[in-house]
């Protein structure tokens, strides 16, 4: 992937050099061209930006967030973008640095006025005591999967409204009004989700990758094991045997997995333990009915309730 992208970047840089216009010069009143790394952020940019923004997302929803494949079309989009929104916390370190290197658009790089790091100000969990990438650890700054935290919508909306206003201050009041309307919807959604989670405290589950730890933390769920040896390191037979033993000892009967996970390992553990497998979205768009961030979290809560056998609150 790296070499292909480098080649594409070189070809692209040569093509850019031949163009008369320079990236980052927006016509007054023109829509903001926004690129986001994941569809969750694209949804919230649309909520806050309304008709003032045109948004595309690099990831589509089915990928492993640590292994999104970069394409020349992403370079083109970034070269023309006014704004890039990423989660940060090293979530996108596998693909964003090369794209930013190749796109020839300093405005959307860290430090540029069109760069929004949506995790700014967020307190990550699972921050390693010693910063190391040894052994392929993909979470060097703590757990980056904050988009599955029911409180993340609020955090993203605040960062995005600030960031859009930096690039288009003429629409600041409009962005703030739309942000506040979205925050009100989020408040209602968060109440609904709390109803789902009423009986979840202390419930146990196992995950393939550490994507659902914020959810566990918010509701007092216990993740008793990870199928991966560590983030990014596939299960080994020894490790799986330990997971099976732990699940039996802890009487854990639920395994949460995502579309991209190595689900043959998941199936093997489920068979050995009799556990139920619940497939959860790890971002918007990969599973039908999850195009909006709120709808995605609704689905996460509904599927977990079904897996735990806990009551589903009436539709409000
Ligand atoms: Zn991860």
C-alpha cells in the first residue's frame, strides 16, 4: 500500500504543479469542502454545517480503522479540501500522514487552520504507562475508539463547530445554532440509551478488538478478555485457550465483534463456550441503518440488549 500511495502521491504532485490554482483559496460564500476520516465525523459535520458544507469521508464503515486503504481519490479530495476532520489519538496513523504528505495542501495539515483534531480535550482511557509501539500496539496514546462512546457525539459537535467557524467565521452564528439543535437531540438520545443500559452494570463480555471499551466504562460493563493478543496482534492458539478458560470461569456468555474482525476465531471461541456473538458497528455506515451517528448508537444499544437479554425500553 505504502509504495503504491507514494507513487500516486508523486504523480499527483506533478499534476498539481501543472495547475494554475493553489489549494486552500476559497471563494467568498463558497461551500466548505470538508474531508473526514470516518463517516461518524462526516455525519456530525453535516449536522453542524448544514448546507454550508460538502463532506466526504475516507473510511466507508466496514474497515478496520487501523488499516484503511488510501486511494488517489483521497489525495484529490484532500488537495481541494478547506477542512480535514480526524479523530486523532493515533487512530488514523496508518493512513493520514501519507495522505497529508502527498496532498500538497498545508491548510489541512496539523497546525493549518483547516485541521480539526476532534479528540482535542478528550480524556482517553487505557493510556499506556510507557509509550511504546513495540509488539505492534496500535493504541499508543490510549484507546482511540471514542466514537463508540455515547458521550462522543457532544464532544465531536463542539470541536467541529469551533473548527468550521475558524475557516468560515461569517457563518459562526449559524454553525452554533445548528450545533445547539444537534446537542438537544443528543441529550434525548443519551437518555434513551441510559434506559437500555439500566440493567447492564456488571454484565460481562469479551471483545475481538478493544473497540467497545468506552461503552463498557460508561455503563459499568466488564470486558473480561480480548481475542486479539494486543491491539493489532491476531489471536494465537494459546491465547484463545486462555480466553476460553476465562470465559468459562467468569460465566461470560457474550462476544462482541465487528465486521472487519477475524470472525473465524470468534466463531471458534463461541463454539467452545456456547457464547452468543453480537456484531456491533465500529463506525457509521458499515451496517444497514447506521448512516447517522445517533442511529448507529441506537443499533449498538439494541443489539447489546438483545445479547444480554435485558429489557428494551419503549420507543419514545
Ligand atoms: Zn483499535
